[in-house]
């Protein structure tokens, strides 16, 4: 059974969370990306809350700016430090004085998770990243790899002041188009009921979601905007010491395999699983495979 509840945080942000499993059990925290919502994790919340799969307390928040969670209007409110602050407070709420059994994150959720694992590793026993580039690799590839620069041009569109209006036009045609395969066809998983979930989410507002892109300096360079070429990240901001699983759909058209190069240098306790015939939307496409890989990883002996 999945419940949804509001969690007011001490710094004035409220995150609405989808949850399954008993409070007080070891916690798995799931973070969605753009243009998603917490509901993408529903199958995994139910799976991991079952006694035979660990009986975890499973929590999936709508990140700030998405759906019913708080959506500050100013772009500055979506800088990484504020997003990390939200997670620190949510973890304190769900496991007072303790650590997550695992933090699982996709896309923008992964971007925040990489930061949290670097800054506050004591808050998690394990980290699982799904198609979300490590910041060191992302800056490198955006600065120097023309193919990745081309794959990430959509970021500039999402920074436009009229992005929300354009995304909402014609029943969210452009947003639904993010899910299309390379031939422009809608995927099989995008059923009428899933479309309805996304439509209901997006109708609650798109400005917060776009502000993630407006607030981040990590984007491909173009005339008048050096983007990632102007960024230098110190090694101290890139190292992740906790055991980490990176699960990567290899047919992701926006996040290319070059982003996996060099990961062991930053993540010494890395396990990498490359999934063929899977796109950026692997959580929707292959929920059973994602659950299996997470199950193996979470239940490994340290």
C-alpha cells in the first residue's frame, strides 16, 4: 500500500512523499528527476516494503519545485546547496540519528544525490545512481565532447524565460516528446494511465522544474555562454567513498556512455551495471531489472 503525506521541514520547505512500509524500519529513499514525479518509483516502493524483500520503509519525495511540494519562485532557491539541505532534513525526519540503508536516484535526483554523498556520506550506507552523470564527468564531457554537447542542447531550451509556456502548449506535446524513441514513437510504457499521472503532475506547474536548469551553471557552451567550460571543480567535491552502484541504460540519447569514463577515480567502491537496450527512462522500461539490480546491491555484505 502506498500513502502520500506532507513532510514540513525545519527550514520552511514542505516535501510531499509517497511511502510504503512501516516507520522505524531501515529506510530506502528514492529521488526522481525531470520531468518526473515521485510516482515513478511506485513499483519499487511496493517491492522493497514487502517482508520477503527486506521490509524496508520506502520513501519517494516530490523534490522541491515538483508537484505538490514547495515551489519557491526565485531561481536561486534551486541551487545545489538548497536541494541538499532538503534531503538532509528529510533523512533526519525519516531516520533520526541514523543513516539511510540506500539512497536511490535518477536524473536530477541523482545530481543532488552525488552532492549529498560527497558532503554527508554518513547519512547513507549505500548509493545507487540511475542514468545521472557524476558532476566531474559531466563538466568534462560538456566542456570537451561535441557529441555530449549536442545531446545536452535541450538544457538551453529549458532555461528560456518562456520554457514553461512552450512545454505546456498543445497538451504538453514537447514534454511527452521527451519520452519518444529515436524514431519519434511513444514508448509502450507510456500508457493512458501513466500519461494521466504526468499530465496531473505538470498541471501543478513547471516553473520549479525548469528552475533546476536555470540555477545550474553545468550546461553545454554556446556563443556568449561558456557553460561548463568555465567550471573547475576541486577533487574534494567529487570523491564519493560510500559503496555505489551506477545503473546505466546504454541507449540514453541525452547522456552518452562517455559519462562513465573515469568514474572509478572518483568512486573507489563503484559497481557499474550497463544495461543494453535501455534508455534514459529505464525505471519505466525495466522496473523488474532495476529492482533486481538494487536487490543484489542492497543485500550485499559490506
